[in-house]
C-alpha cells in the first residue's frame, strides 16, 4: 500500500504531543471542541469551560461527564484560567521554521 505524499511533511519539523492537551473552551456551548478532539482520538483533558447559558452548560456536563459551573466571559480574568505551565507551543515554531519562498512573475 502506497502512502500519500504530503508537501508539508517535507518542509515542516515533526512534532509529537507527549502530554494531554489542556482544553480551555471559551463560549463552550455544548462542547463541540471537546467532541472533535474525542472523535480524533486526541489525548486531552477538560481543563476549563466558560459558558454563561445554564442550559448549554448543563448539556456540556451531561455530554462530557464534567461538572463545570456557568460563568460569564466578561468577568473571567487571566488568573482564573490557572495556566501554570508556559511551555513553547508548537504553533510558535510552525511559522518561524517555514522556509522562505521567492515568487517571481
């Protein structure tokens, strides 16, 4: 079986996520981001979910087996997100490590 060729596999460095993704969902709704990660088979944890609608938050908790409370995004501060580890994210390197292409007419 032949594997598909991907242009980006030749020009971008390979990354492997070794720790669970800490998912912070702002305007969480019923948790479509969490559902997408689950469907992709990603290793993640429900870290924070911010949602003002109590019915949407109740649905989120029922669907994902969590126990988040409703919260207003306008009242959330950076400290409330409790981001302790500030490692370099792979998105920071993604654009830096792209080779520079020259286009001519």
